[in-house]
């Protein structure tokens, strides 16, 4: 047709039809005019064969520079970025125009395709049912999750069976430690209903960091013992080669996207407590597992049976309670009842808690604290453990090392600061200690905090007499309860006359 170029396909179609049809009909079937058909018969070459190579329309802006300057740079530093080379050329030759940055990028790309180094090849794997399970940690801080208004700095332990698609997630408050791995892995295996033959992790470099040689050997032995308990062979990918764990590395992005969508649908990323957030994560992961239900059910049949009991998912450490009314563990000071001063106790250290034992008896469970990012010691303090001694020495509150951690709620801390301004140090310490003692003895911590908040809003000091009258009722106002004892003979009426004989 006039105004349009014919292509190779049309010429081939014309030559095929020309065997049986006249020129006009064959040309019509090919989609061009009879005149074009006669021209094709005179020159049987395809249109692509008749085209002359396109020549450069303007001078090469990199002539005399690319081969002489750029190529030596690429050979000396293969990883150098094109933008860095472009800026270096502009620095060396400020008066020269090199064309656009895109021109240099295309030339470098073509040179690397012809002369560059070999690149690493990714080998896609076929996963057998029940053969491999993978564990890894991923940071969740970019989701801006908070607990009771406080930002939550946490990781997500992620386990996956790549064949069936089973996943398990567990919120981790600390770093990539053996305790976090052991707890998360065992939860995942019991949730899956079996154990794979191989368990793969990364190099666990974070778990080994800052450990001496003996501690690293001990950690390796404990990890091997954990895998042996479930009949799994432990394997690790090469250090720094994340794609060897690609079956779970790529899944990190998917599960984080699912959590983000669920948070948006929920309308808030703030949770009442950690248990509430963990239930939310379980719901998201379970929803993803339901999508792969048939594959997961099929793989469960190929998993190894679980042992009768779980194995150790904690570290056990011996501590001594000092005269300060507590003990220090991993740069964190924990208070305990003062009657334990001088006693030696066993502490089972989990990712989010501490179980404290004396002998074989578990005394209490404490929330696990973390040292500050700057190396500053942390404090986990329960004011009930020390209030009896602090009441005898209230001025100790003024310079107490863990004073900010002592207050159970912000209202008590803010009231102490207010009292320092209006009453001075001595009265502020005495009044604050009495408020804490009242909260402990009368079990009115939350209600008392509400009253203190009202006083702070009105810029007034609390009246201890009024508060005692409210939370410590006068015995004279208590009702008198009189208990009348009935004679035991009345119970004889419950016995049938015939039974009495």
C-alpha cells in the first residue's frame, strides 16, 4: 500500500502465492500493490537485506576517551558505577562535552556484555516434600508497630517449608540469638506437626558476635544438639551469600507485605500488649497457610515424627542476689524480693522473659530487659520488692540509679518531678515514697495513678490524708458482722425415722 514499507513476511507470502496465482492476485494476498509485486520479482532480496547499515549522524562524544580512559577504569575496578565514571570524566575534562549520562551508561553496558567479568549464576532448585526447612530473621521496625503507644523494636523469626509452603512467624524482642532460634524453631515444628530431614539457616553471624572461641564452640554444640533432638541435619549457607536461602529470603517480603496490609485493614499499628500483637501475627500467618492448605497437608505426610517432648530453648545461668536487692544479667539489673539477698539462684533466660529458680522451685517470672544501644545498663525494677526499705530511707529515691524504672506508671514519675519543684527534695521524696507504698499495700496502683493525673492537670499537690481516707477505710466505719452458730441437733431432722435405728 502507498506510504507503507513492506516487510519480510509479506515478500515471503507473495513469493509463495506467486507459484499458483498471477502477480496481481498474489500481491493482493500479500497486502501490497501489483506494481510492488513486479518490483519484488525484479529484486528477490528481502527488505531487510536491501537496507543499508545506519551510519552515525553526529560525532562520537566519547571518541578518544572511552577506550583510553574509561576502559582502564573498568578493568581496574569492575564494580565501578557509571555515574562515578561520568563525574570523574567531568572533573578531569571540565571543558569537554561527553553527551548525556545515558550515552555513557549504554556504552559501558555494551562493553561489559562483551568484555566484562563472569557473573554468578542462580541455580533454581526442585524441593522435595519433607526434605528441607529454612529459618531466618527479618527486621519489622519499618512497620512502626507500637505496644501501648511505645514503639516496638523487634524482629520476626520466620520458618518455611519450601515444598508445601508452610510458614511460621514468631515475634523476637532481642537479636538473632540461639534462644530466639530454638524457641521459634520448636514452635514452628510443633505447629507443622513434624520435622524435615534438613534444617538450613544463614551463618548465624549475629548469634556468634562478641563471643569468645569457647562460647562459639558451645553455641555450635547446642545448635547441633537441638537439630539432633528432632532428627534434622543442620546446614548453613555460605557467609554473605543470601540467595542460597532464597526460598525464605524472598518470602520475607511477602509476609511483611501481608502484615502491612493487615495493619492497614485493622486501622492501627498500636496493640494493647505483646500477647495481642503475637496473636495478630499468628492470624496473618495462618491465613497465608490456608492458601497452601493442600500442599501443606501433602508435605505433612512426609515429615519426620516429633519427639515426645521439646528440648531446651533457654540458657541457664547462675546468679547471686546482691545487697542491692537484685542481680545483674547481660548488663541488666533485675530486682527480686529482698528476702533472697545472698541466695544463689538459677535463671532460665528466654527471649522475652526470665524464669527464676531456687533449687528446683520456680519462684517467679520476670520480663526480660535489654541494655541500651550505647552500652548503658538497663533496669527491670518492681517497686514492690524495695518499697519496704525505701520507706525507711525515702531520701534514697533522689539519687537512685534505677529511679526512672522504679515508677510503675508515668503519673508517679511526673508527680515526683512536680513535687521537686514545689516542695523541695525532702518532702518530694517522702510524699512519693508514701504514694508508692499506698499503691502497693492497698492494691490501688491504677486508680491512684488516675487521681495523680488529675492533680497534675490542676497543678496541685496530692493530699496524703485524703488519699489514705479513700484507700484505707476507717475500721470504725466497717460494718459489724455477727455470726450465729446453730445447734448441731437440727441436722437430725434430715435423717429418716427408719434410718435412725
